[in-house]
C-alpha cells in the first residue's frame, strides 16, 4: 500500500524524489520480510518484480504530460477484444484482429463516436488505400504460409529451397 502511495505522487515531486521515496519503502519491505517469515517469500517476489521494473516505473515522472497509467488504452483494446469475442463466439481473439487490426480497431473506435455514412467509407486518397490493401495482403500471405508450414513442414521447406535455388542461379 505504501508503494502505491509513493507511486501516486500526490505532491507532484520530480522523478528523483519519487525514486528515493520508493527505495526507502523497498528497504522497509526487505526489513519486514525478515520479521515476517510467513509472508517472506511473497514479499521477496514483490520486491524482485518491483526492482526488475525499476526503470519503467519512473519514466512517467520524467516526461511532462505523460499519464502514469495506460488504463484508457487498456480499456479501449479490452472492449474491442470483448466485442470481437461476443461476435465470433470464440474465447480468444480471432486471427483477423491481428491481420486486419490496423483497420478494424480504428473502425471500431470510429463507430462508437458517431454514425458512419456510406460517403465516409469512400477513400479520399486512393493511393494510400491501395498501399494499405497491399500491406494487408502481405499479412494475409504470411498467415497462409504459417498455416501451410504447420500442415506440411517438409513440403513447405522443400518449396522454399527450390524457390531459393531459382533465385541464386549463376548467369
């Protein structure tokens, strides 16, 4: 609880001050760890994790205007994932969310803010739209190759070697 109070930084102290307070609390936790043998392993793990994340914990105090948490972003992705699961009936996110995530997540956010009309769907910059379609097609091809490899790894490797040999023929 004291660690959370220090990291909340109610006094709006600078990063160095918060780090000093944090190290003071950690040293107190290590002292309590020796006095309380029944929770010593849990406290040791807690201190180990906090020490490992040390650099990341104080980054938000060094950059002005950077939020201390990414809760809003977590909620945004969590809600998109939840809707995806409800629509598909799957427990895990669909591969389409990864392949088309760049488009689908933006579309999901936009539809929550306002109603989208058919005129809004027409691309304003056709070249940009084509480039995006090409990126999506490359992602699709990567997924198809992964599926082929899982299905028949030796045949896939033989095909890759044959393609490589065709490319490296001497003139």
